[in-house]
C-alpha cells in the first residue's frame, strides 16, 4: 500500500476484494421485495450492539413503568421468536407471514407454560384449557404481527442510518463548496 493513500481508498480496495472489514456496519439485508423490512439473515457486530441497545431501552422503559417481570419475559420471548422467524423462515423473503407463524408458535408456548403452572397448582380443567387456547391464539397471532412490525422497524431505522452515514461519508468538507444542491 502506498503511504499517500487515504483511508477511503483503502476501504474501496477492500470492498472490491469483498472482505468483511470493508462492509458497512449494517449489510442492508432487511429490505425485501415490495419494500417490506424484516430481520436480515446476517448481522454485523455493530448491528448486534444497536439491536441490543434498543432491546435494553425497551426493557428499561417497561421496568420503569412497573411492568411485571413475567410480562417482560413474555415480550422478550415474543420478539426473539419473531426476529428469528423473520430471518430463518422462507429464507427471510416473507417477514410478515413469518411473524404471524412466530406469533402462533409463541402462543402455543405461552399456553403450554400456563398449563404447566396451572397443573402444578392443581387448578386445571381440560375444558377451560381448550377454551383458553382457542381464545388466546388469535391474540398470539396478532401479537406476532405487531412484534414483527417492531422488529422490522428497528431494522428500517438501521437502514436509514446506514444510508445517512453513507451520504455523509461521500461529502467531504473540502468538497462542500463544489456542491450545487
């Protein structure tokens, strides 16, 4: 490497080689056909940090609002299942359907947990359990869709920030005088 090359030239050379060091902090893999967003199949380290920060902020707000820890745990499980489903199911191409299915899986899991807790307490009735599962499933599927919207919103925000940073990196202070817009 020549000593008079700028860091941008080095990044361009690395990008031409296809090395991961040259990749932006977010790979832009969340946008699907039709303009929908979802969890990407691959994450960079910075993306993991940002998503972790958003989750920590959400959990902090819920905890400060006095939300019961069991409800917070259920929400964390829902968002984790939805995020994984959007990235894995249908090869990440149909995040909305994946979110609905993830909500259904989450609902079955929550009903199973509640049934086990009721069994341990000795207060379970099979008819009530069936009715409870039947009434809870539409709510669970809808919760999966809402959770998918939240997950996709985080990645849409990341996509916007990455585009803004790319535009900002393209404009250098010494080039600002030459711009007409």
